[in-house]
């Protein structure tokens, strides 16, 4: 009886600590994403005086797509690093802009490897819920469950962009740069919702500042900044068990 009492006390004392460390069992995540892209360069758009916050530059005509694959590792409970490789299509046209008579248009294909750090200022509580991890489903209040199951994070990192520009005839006559490689700085925000112990669905808004002004193959005499492009993506995140060696266990 005395031994049983001692064991019970030890279990009760250790249980909170053990639950708080459950996230370490799945420190890795494989991520796939698909979404839209928007480009802000020297072809197309409106002048600053006619375009508060650049909102008029966000048009369906300029919108293209992006697809990405990533591998994430949680260094600490609130801090993660991820390697990503993205394909982004960018489009720029003078149509319906301040320089419509100029008639420039370009489509850019861009491959972007990046190393990104993430800071989670809101962490889902299900990651350390033993019942949720084991049973996969627990009867809960749906509204309360939503707030227990969400992650919100900020991201920033470094990357590169190998790009190839396909200009129209009017832009091609300028005989400007049509490809190359440049450094980029990604930064943005994201959110993920826990669906089950291994699957999370999310959204992410990611901006990139490029160290070139030629992503559309053109720069003007009045340009004062390098090119910027944005992506908005829906993400599918799959959590991978951590092996005793600390590496991901794919089996």
C-alpha cells in the first residue's frame, strides 16, 4: 500500500512535466503549399500619388501562382527553422496602369530556395495533450477547440532566386537583363489549425525583397527601390515522429 502511494505521488508530480514535453516527440513537419503570387516592379502599376498603400496594384491581371515544399524542425517549442524550395510565377503588364501607352509586359519564372526562421507567438495546446495524441478525437466545445488548436507565427529568413524573364516584343526591344540569380529576404506571417495529431492545415502570407530591380527584365530612371513580390498560400503540414536518435522517423 505504501509503495502504491509513493508511485501515485511520483506519477502525479511528473505528469505535468511529461505532458509539457510531448511536442518533442514530433519535432519535424513536412509542408506543401499552393497559392497566388503578386509582383511589384517597374512594369505596370500606378504612381505613388494615385495609389495609397499600393492597393491599386493588386489586380487579377497581375496575379499568378506559387507552389512550394518545405521541411520544418522545431528547435524549441516556440522557435522553428525550415528549408524551402518554391516555384513562383510573376507577371507584370502596363495594361490598366499609368504607363499603358508604353505597352510593356513580362512573365517571370522563379525558383527560390530559402532558409526561414519562425517564431510562434501563439501555440496550439493540442501538441501537449496526451488524450488528443493517443485517442485522436476528444469531445470538446467547437469554439474552444478552435482556439486550442491554432498556431500563429511570424517568419523571416534569407534565400535566393534563380529567375528567367519572358518579355513581350515592346520590352524585348529595350535589350535589358532577362535572367539571373539574386538574393531575397522573405518575411511574413502564418497560421495553422490542428486537424488531427499529425495533420495541420494553414495559410501563409510571405513577402520577398529582392536584391535586384530586374525581375521583370526592366528598370526605369525613376526607380527608387528594388523589386518586391508577395505570395499567399494554403499549406498542408504533416508532423513526423522524432526517433530516439533525434532524426525524423519515417517508418
